C-alpha cells in the first residue's frame, strides 16, 4: 500500500515515543487526556436544551442601561464630518 502505515512501523514509532517521553509521562498524558474528555462530555450533558424559551426582559431593565463609570461617559462623543 502506497503511503500507508504498517503495523511494524507503528510499533517502531511507539518504541521511539516511549524512549523519548518515558512511560510515566505517557501515563500522565493519557490520564489528563481522559479527564479532559470526561469533563467535556459532562459539560455537554449539563448544557441547557435549546428548546427552552429565552427570558423576557422587562421595560425597567431596558431603560436602566446607564454607564457604569465616568470613563464611559467621557468616551461617548458625537461623530463629526471628519469621523465619517
């Protein structure tokens, strides 16, 4: 097979990786990868379903949008002819 990897080539590659990294580090990498996958699956299961209706915003919440600090007030300027 052209361009394919045979079983003997995989075994040689595995031996080289074990010599470079060591079995302890490979074991740690494997356990870290497993816990990451487990956390990812748990995060997907905990996600809320998309069929849920979004929360409704009241009129008071819409009108209460004010700048949080003085810097926001200072940066809000009107566009001039040179800005356009």
